[in-house]
C-alpha cells in the first residue's frame, strides 16, 4: 500500500478490512474497539463483528472486489444495527 493510501482509523468495515481478515490466521476476527474497526488475532477485547471463518463463508473461495465490497457493507450495516 502506498503512502497516500495508508490505513487510518475507521468505524466502518472496508473492502481492505475484509481482504486482510481473509489473509489473517484461522483464529482472527474483525472487532470494533474504541469505535474503530480492527483485526484481532483472537477474540477478546471489543465487540466481535465476525470471525475469519464467517467472512470466508460469505465471500467464497476467491472473492472479487465487488463481493468484498458487498460483504464490507453488510458488516458495516450489522455494526449500525447493534447500535455501535
């Protein structure tokens, strides 16, 4: 990733978050901690949004950018529905 596209703290799930989660270890999960979406190597602190396995089930084996964006939007919606 180049300098002008560096990752910044954010409160919605992005396509990059989904891609990074799928590339993470088998116990990884997407969490909301202090109002920011993060990837954690194991569930713990913060609100667990989804596990790696759950996201892999939604995206399929080789997701394209469109599917990654769709899943990111679905997960962001789930965050809003939980009032976070």
